[in-house]
C-alpha cells in the first residue's frame, strides 16, 4: 500500500515502516497526498516556499518529518494539524524563515525533537510551545536571537537546548527558569557579556554546559551554584582575567573544565579545591606567568593539565610543577618566557639547583639541561659559582685583615 500511494518524484520503502523519500526531487510544491501509513517523510533539499494549513493532511502514523534545506518563507498557522503522532520535526537551513506564528506548531502534542537551526529567526513567540509539553530537544543554533527565547521557560521536559552561534548578549535571571530536566545547554559563539545572579539556579540536572567564545570578562560569584551534576563546563575563548575561588565550589562531579583562550593573569587560592572529580583542565592560551602550589594541588588531580601558550616564569615557585611533570607524565609543553637565561626552553629542560636545601632560580645560575653533556656543564657552572662565592668571601676577609693591619701599623 505504501508503494502504491507513493507521490510522483518520490520513492517509498516497501517495509512495514513506510518511509517516503522526496529529497532532492526538485519540488516547488508539496505533493497533493502521501501514503496514509507513512511513518517518515523526507522533503529535504527541494524548492518548497510555503506551507498551507493542514499541508500534509491527516497522517496518524507519521513520526518523522524533514523539511530542511528548502526556501520556505511562511508557515500558515495549523500547517501541521493532522500529524498528531509526530515526534521529530526538522526545518533546519531555511534561510527565509524569519517569523513564526504563535500557532505554528498547533496539534503537535507529542513532538520530542524540533530543529529550527540555521534559519533567519530573530525571536519566537513566548507561547509558541504551549502544546509541546513533551519536547526534549530544541535546536535553534545559527539564528539571529539577541536574547534567550522566553518560549522555553518552564519547559520541564527539555533535556537539550542548542542556541550557539546567535547574537545573544545576556543571560537574565529568568531566562532559564523551570528547566529542571535540562542536561545539555549550548550558548557558545554568542555575544554574552553579562550573566545575572542565579541565572542557572534551576538547572539542577545540567551535565554539559558550553559558554565558550563569548564576551565574558567576569562572572557572578556564585554563577554555578547548585550545578552539582555538571560534568563538562566550557568557558574558553572569553575575556576573563581572574578565576574566582567561589565559581566552582559546587561542581563536585565536574570532569572537564575549559578556561583556555582567555586573558587570565591570576587564579585565586582554592579556586579548584572542590573539583574532586576533575580529569582534564585547560588553562592554555592565557597570560599566566605562575601557578603557585597553593592554588592548584596536583595530589587530587588524576588527569590532563594543558598549560601551553602562557608566558611562564620558570623560577623556583614553579619547581613543584616540574617535579609533577616528571612523576606523572600528564602535563607537557610548558615553554618558559622568563628569566632570559631559560627563555624558549620547556620547563622540563630547566635545572633547579639547591644550596643547603634551598632552590636557586635559573636566573642566578643560568642553568638548563637537555643531555648528560649539558648536565656536566651545569655542574661545572654550579661549582664555578660556589668557588667564586667562596673566593669573594675570602677576598673580603683578607681585605678586612689587611685594612686592620694597616691601621695597627699607623698607630
């Protein structure tokens, strides 16, 4: 029956689950009818421009409808009436869709996944999803949103929201209210420069959070309070200069943290102390010159630490990190920017000498090593320095004695 009722220019599968394939068929208008038992219809990459009311008739078995990559510019309210069991609707890559009516999705009460990505939407009406209480995945990336759509508030079954590559400028305190089941939130590549206090307070199930490549120069002190299920947080590619010791205090299950490609110059003591599940930390491509032991204690850290592309000062304050590199082999590529005696060398190549158990900075000794030959030279330099110091003390003592003898002779 599926094959017999197949529209012209389309192909239909004869299996029990009837799929209607009309993609790349050059269609400027919808076929007049589809097989009643159709479970999936693919109309991608055609030239469709308009969807009228009840455009697909009544298709009670339809679960999936793909309308991506067309020229659709207007969708009549009620266009999807009759598709009462539709679960997945894709309208992605329709660059002429700039407006959606409040009743665009009327009748789609069982919709679980909606793809509106890469259209030309500036906003969507606040009540557009009033019937879509079952919606779990909403894809709206690559549009022109300047704010997070108010339509998603209170949608307690949403688990995934994709809003990357828009023009969103702020996350208000009420932007994400009621999203208690959300596990994935992507806000990367926007223009976010402000996050209000408690903006994420309802995201208690969130596991993956992308805030990278925005314009953030600071965050509220308790920005991520309550996000105890968070596994991955990406704050890379922003304008942060400091890492506060209050930001991550609740993130006890965090496994991956990206702070790369910021302008970090300092990290507050205790900033990472509660991250007991951390596996990977990205601090590369910042302006960090040192990483004091009290700020980051590697004994609790069991994964990978990325520190390259920072202007590291390879002095005694970073000796602990060199020792850790050698012991755990989980961090590498830490090029020294200063002192000049070791500039351009990797930290792993720098020798830190000790006198009476006290570390001596390479700037004082000009010590580096890459081989046994260089190590021998290093030892010679060290011995030479000690000899010079002892010789200097001896000369001073002799000078003092000569001066004393001269004074006694004059008397």
